[in-house]
């Protein structure tokens, strides 16, 4: 099922972190690609089972779903999908990190 969405960062601080990356940084380019993909289809990532949600995300953001988008070189982008209204979806970027930090976040 393909569902277009708006893409936002979960916080102004996270958006500033993204904007502070150099334009030629591979991770910035990869996130831009992820944003383009999420605009076309909010559900293009891999859904993470609820029992694996980091408690921090539930407490801080009250998420009801969590998705992982694989970036190059083992990096991951995590996002949640919410509805702005009955017809418009929002893909909210929560975090991106390398594989080691991803495993640490999920307690693997």
C-alpha cells in the first residue's frame, strides 16, 4: 500500500542537526533520499514490532508505531507515521544513527 506523506523532523533540534551536516556528507545525502522516499510512501520502511519500541520514544513522543529505514553503510533512520488529519499523513523523523548506536538503542 503506497501512501504519500509530509515529512517532518520530530524536533527543531533534530532539524538543526540535519541542517548542520555538510552537503557532501554521505549521511545527509542518504537522509535526503529517505525523505524523498517517505514523501512518496510513508510505509516504505520496515515496521518495528511494538514490543521492541525503545521506552524513551514512547515516553518522550507517545509513538504508536515505529519504522526503520536502512541507510547506506549500516546507518538507520527511525520514524513514526501519524495523521495530520483524515487524509494527510506525516512521517516524523525521530533519529538516525550508525548500526552500533542502533543496536545499543534497542538493547541488542
